[in-house]
C-alpha cells in the first residue's frame, strides 16, 4: 500500500465521525445524504463494468488504452457493495416499503420486504463481481473476451436495471415508470465513461485519438438526454396523477432550479461544447467536461432521492453530504488505486488463465 493511500485513512476517520455525529442529531437526513453519495459514486464501478464489456465487443484504439482504468474501476464493485450495508441495516428509515408494507399492494409488499430487498442487493454485487473476474480472466484472448462480454452484457443490463428499480424507484413505491431501470443503467454508464476518460487523462496515459473519447462521452450524454426526455413525454401524454406527482415534487420547493442546473450542466452545455472541433481535440476541455459529468451525477442522485424521502431537512442533509462524500469517495479511491497497482485485481489472489498464467493488461 502506497503512502498516498495511507493518507486517506485520516480523512476517512474524520468523515466517519462527522457522519456519525450527524446521524445522532438527525438520522434520516444523514442517511439520505449517505444514500445520495453512495448512489453517485457506486455507479462509477458499476458503469465501468458495462463499458469494459462494451470495449471487449467493440475493439478500437480507445478500448486498449482505457482497459487498465476500466478493469481497476470495475474491481471496486465489491467495495461499493460493502458500503451499501449501512443502507440495508437502516432501510426502514428511508424506504417506505420497509417501514409501512401494509399500505402497498400485495406484490410490492412482498417484493420490497427488507430481507428480499437485501438478498437481491447481495445477488447483484455477487453477479457483478463474478462478471468482473470472468472478464479479467478472458483478457487478452479475443475469442474468450467476445464470449464473456456478449453473455455478460445481457446479465448486466437486466441486473443493473433491476437494481435501479430497487434502490431508487422503490423510494416512491406508488410511482412506476417502465423506463426507470434503463435510466439508472444510463446513469451508471455515463458515470463509468466519464470516470474512465478523466482517469486516463489525469494519469497521463497516452490516449491517442482524443476525438474518439469526445464522441464516446457525447453519445452517452445524448442517450441520457433521450431516455429522460422519453420518460417525460410518456408521463406527460398519459397524464396519470400517480406518475405526474413524481415531476411535481421535483418542480417545487427549489428543486426546479436544481433541475435547471442539471439540464444545463449535463446536456445543454456539454452538447454544444462537444460540437466544437477545437473542444473535442483539447485534453483540458475533455477532462473538464468529464469532471462536470461526475459532478452532475451527484446532483442527479440528489434530484432522484431527496424529494422522495419525507421528513428530510435540507440544511442537515446538505451539511452531511460533505463527510459522506469524503468517506465513500476516499474508500472507493483507495480501492481503485490498489486495483490499478495490481493490474485490475483488488484482492491478492489471482484468476488463473487458460495456460495457468494471469493475463496482463497492456499498458
């Protein structure tokens, strides 16, 4: 473990103390802030796993250059799963189905019962971890890579979509959107793409073909905007009160301004910026747009989560966001640095390849 990683532990301890103190004062607000932070940061390894599988199917120069970053980020999924444990323990404080299942229809009451909710969460992280191991073992054999990624993408898309419904949509069990799972899938993929490109640029790897990375980021942003626009149009045209309320909550009490910031910062500004050829070829511009995208993921997580939780006080929640960000962020960053130093392996044991050796990523 490097000295740089050891320095994280002091910040982690301080953040944990502050978060615990906040939980004593206002437990629900502190837990809501933790959930917002966890959703925004855990989507990075989850999204990186999906992008890694896509890079196995679509072989280009960018797939080779970003492989070490994507593999290391995907390896931290198990850490994200461990950090979800506080949510599972205190689930009744923020998830209505856990605190008042009698008010729900029979199927939702059973499906969202705490033990089943927790079992599915554990299953998701086990599946994603196994997929990460499988992908690592397949590298760099092209045939095995294609086979692992083709099967893995099907399982990945299904499980990530279900996870989005469990972790976010179930905060408002009366609301239903058939596209919500895809929204979370795109949320994670956008997080993974932005982090991988930013980490590759920040670590000064020789990323050739900078236009390709700009196009990758732009296409993912366009998919994000398309899915959100589709959900809004379908709900607006249907005019179903139970669904419209979801937007009404996020169009009042100051949330309308947060939505405006999200729309401008995640779609309008990056879209027009990336249409400029000079911006697409500039590493500093691309790094800045990736950083902006990661910041917007936190804002989007807040928009999706906080209006859905009753009894959350804004001031304590905002104050608790900082220690939650430091706690989760430092732990995830430390895990990423360890995995990067071990060629995509977070733990000390290795996955043995076909010839008895560990396939090493190209640097």
